[in-house]
């Protein structure tokens, strides 16, 4: 495992919900990252994040790690869930809330 892959694995393993994004949760720097943040905040999910704009190695490394070409990338319990479109579709169908509840990262209402 390369150093960047080990670093990424450490990040996703250290937090039940982790988002690789452009910007920060308080200042997202692209509309797709802002959309995912909005969904997570709406659901009340606690998450950690990394700003890939501050780290070129991380920016390319996460794309290689997940074999997914775009950012943001959402991970739950170490598992890659998807980017903005998948997260948004899952949210709109109710599947995302159910998935979070099943993973124990969101309490049922």
C-alpha cells in the first residue's frame, strides 16, 4: 500500500462518516460538495472531512483509491458510498437515511 493510500485508509477508518470534498463544511468550494454537506447536515449526521484543494497528493490519491474520478466522495464505516449524484439520489429516495440508521451513524427518529 502506498503512503497516500495508507493515509486515506487511516482517515476513512478513523471516522464513521468521512467526506473528501472541495473546501470545508463551513465553506464548501464547489456546488457538489455544498450539496452533500447540506444533505449530511439535514440528516444530522456527524462526519469528518478533508479539503482536497489543500493537498495535491490527496486530491489525486483519493481518485485512485476509490477508482472514482470526481469529488466529493462519501465514505461510511470505511465503505465508499459515492459522489454527489449518488448521495443525492439516495437521500431523495429515503435510502440514505435508512443506510445511515443501519450503519448506526444516525439515530432513528
